[in-house]
C-alpha cells in the first residue's frame, strides 16, 4: 500500500506530505483546490510524461516521492533484485521522480537511478489509477481479455500456452526460413555447381599462394641469386683463404700450444665446433644452389597457377587462398543442403505442425476456461451494476475463435444493453460516460482480489451520480478496500462518509503566492467537511446532523 506521498515545488504545491492508511481513503475538496494537481504528480511519479511547466520555482527541482509497503507482494522485490535495484530488508519500495527546471527528469527506485520503462514496470505492480480516461479501456479488446484471464485464475495454463505458442512460432520460422533458403538455392544451383567445379579444379591448399609468390620472386632474380650462392660457396670451401681452410689452420696452430697454454684445450673444442658448423653451412648452401634450377618451364607453371588463383579471387572479391577455400566449402555445404533439402524441410514442417497442435490443444483448454469465466463475469457484473442505477442492464461476453495468437485463439468483446428492447452492442457505441464509470467500478470490484497489487486509486469515478446510487458506489469501493488499499477522489458526501480515512485539499494564500495544501481530517473535521459538501457554503446544525447521520453508517470513521 501507499504509506506516504511527498510532493514539492510542483505546480501550486510548494511542499506537502501525505500519510495514507490501509483500507478506504478519500480525498475531498472544492473544485480547483488542487486534487487534480496531486493526481498529476502521482501519475508522473508512476512514469507519466514530465513537464517543465509544472516546476513551481525555477531555482529548484520538483520532487515527487512515494513509499510503498510491499511485504505481501514478493514479486516486486524479485523484479527489483533481478534488475539490479537496491533492496534492503524493510519490505519498502520507494519511487522518486525529479524534474529539473530545464525539463530534464530523473527516476529512482530505492535511490537506484532507473529509466522510465523500469519505473513504469515497477509502478504497474504497485498501484492502479482508475480515472475517467481509463474508462475508455472498457471498450478495448485487449483489456477485456485481460479481465477475463484474471478471472480464469489458472496462471499455469496461460503461462504454458505462452510457452507453447513461442515454441510453435520458432518452429514455424525455422521451417519457413529453410524453405525460402532452399528455393533461393535451387534457383542458383546450376551457377553454384559451376563455381564449385572451378574451385575444385584448382585443388587449392592453405598457404600455397605465399609459397608460389616467393618462388616466382626467386626465379625472377635467379641470376643474382646464383651469383651470390657461388660467391658464398667459394668463401666457404675454395682456395687457401676459404673459411674452412682458415679454420683448419687455426686448429693446427692451436694444437701446437695445447700443452703450453692453460685454456688451449677448451679453445680447441670451440674451434672444432666452428669447423663443424661451417661445414654444415657450406653443405646447406651447396644444396640450395643445386636445388635452384634455371627452368623456364617452371616459372611459366608458377605464373599460370598464380593467375588462376588471382582470377578466382577477383570473381569472389577476396584476396587469399584461405578465403577461396572457405567459399569452396560453403558452396559444398549449400549444395549438400540442396541435395537433402526435401528431407530437412519435411522434418521441420512436421516439427512445426506438432508444435501447432500442442499450442492449439492448450489454446482450446484456455478458451474453455475463458468461456466459463465469461459467463460468471457477465452475471456478476450485472448483479453489481444494476443497483447502481442501471436496472435494465444486460451484458454478455462474446467469444469468437480464430487463428493462434500470442494470447490464444479467442477474440473477446463485451456487449451491453442499458434499456429495454435494446440489442446488445459494444460498450463504446451505446453507453454514456456515467454508465461506463459505474460499469468500470463494478468491474474493478469483481477483479480487485485478482489484481495482485497493493493499491487502487479512483479519480472521481463517481462523477455524475448522486443519492442512493452514490452511496452504493461508495459501499462498493469500501468493499474493494477489504482486499487492497483504496484511495478515492470524490465530490460526493455519500462516498466520503463511507471512508475509513479522509483528507481535505484546499488552497492557502501565503505572502508570496497561493499554495495547495492537504490535511488529514479528525472525526470532528469530517463532520464539518461532509456538512459543507452537503449544504455548500452555509453549514448549519441541520447539515451537521445530516453529516453525522451519514458517518454513522461507517463503523470505521475515525482516523
């Protein structure tokens, strides 16, 4: 439930704090006192559009904050923790909205900054605001379906259908996607086979392009390479001044002093190692020289091979052999899929049909449950609405079945007749504003215990009624308040007298401006306020007696 509401620097409000109580709370006050301003601030707190024009003083921000007790609603705590919103052990959820003079707004849940979508998601679990504008929902098929589903009471069934429907749509998507792919592939099959044949013909190997390009470079500079190798081999082996000859002489001279110099044995070993390494290098260079042949035919082969590779690279817009190999394997996979397409398509089609049958079976069970709930709802709605001045009311819930949708196979429409011999018609084309308000209140009283949220707010839902009907509407709101907290803004004394707590909104002139105030009324204050609502400006003893009489019907009239 809403425990406290704080509003500062918003429109005519400089600073107010309201402490609401469990049960049935009413807010009363003269027209223009600021009740709609409080509702506007609360709507913005719950995720409505922020307006910089609402900032009272341009030198500071507007702040709207509400504290909700949610001990009985663990799903709210779970949602917040799953979305990294701070949560302590007090079972309190605090929403705050700030509007800067620039028009920029910020939202917080338990002091954690959040975006508007997250704020709205949490707010939707905390409070339901029922206003004249929301009456339009009564004619909305999605809202009508939501009402019936809330009365079905089998959450597991609706969740199971939702999963089966997703499974079916995914299976259908896979089937259609493969079918589209195969149609496209079959159209391109001949060309793909031609491309694959060209790639297969080359028998490409990873890394061969680099090897071929190096070999071509070598052959293009063969004369210079051969001359360098000849010079190297001469330096190693030919003549008395070759490396190997010099190392042999050094070894001979070192051997002569091996007995005379302490380090000579080790030096001799190192010279021997040098000779071995030099001989090995000489042999390696000789092998390289022998392996490099001045074969014009080989250069032509390399050039042709590279040209074939380059041609395919240009066709496929790649620049490596490895990329061509990947294209080759991809073509092979695509053609394999084409060859096995019929079998794969048939398998996916069977999967989609099986998923559809499962979803359809569940949808029919859900439809049966909705049909039963719809009959109960229509009868109960009539029983509750007729005493509210609609004695000729008839209502029916029309359910027609169609294709599978995310919500099932049902299209739901509420049909009403308000006069004798009037055909049943959709509510939008047959009801007045007052009739819709009373229908919505009756509807809310039916689904209140299914709403799974702490609070509901009725914003002048009783507009246009009076007398006994007003008292009945008040008792209906009082009945709803047995399950959840109700806050009602009303002009009707019959409704206000039935509340367990009453608040008065009024204007007060300060030295600087006019400000909206709100105060919780004591039992004596309530007598005066309801008397004023009954008689207008002139409150006399008769009006007070009438007010006490009205309050006498309310056994919980003390704050």
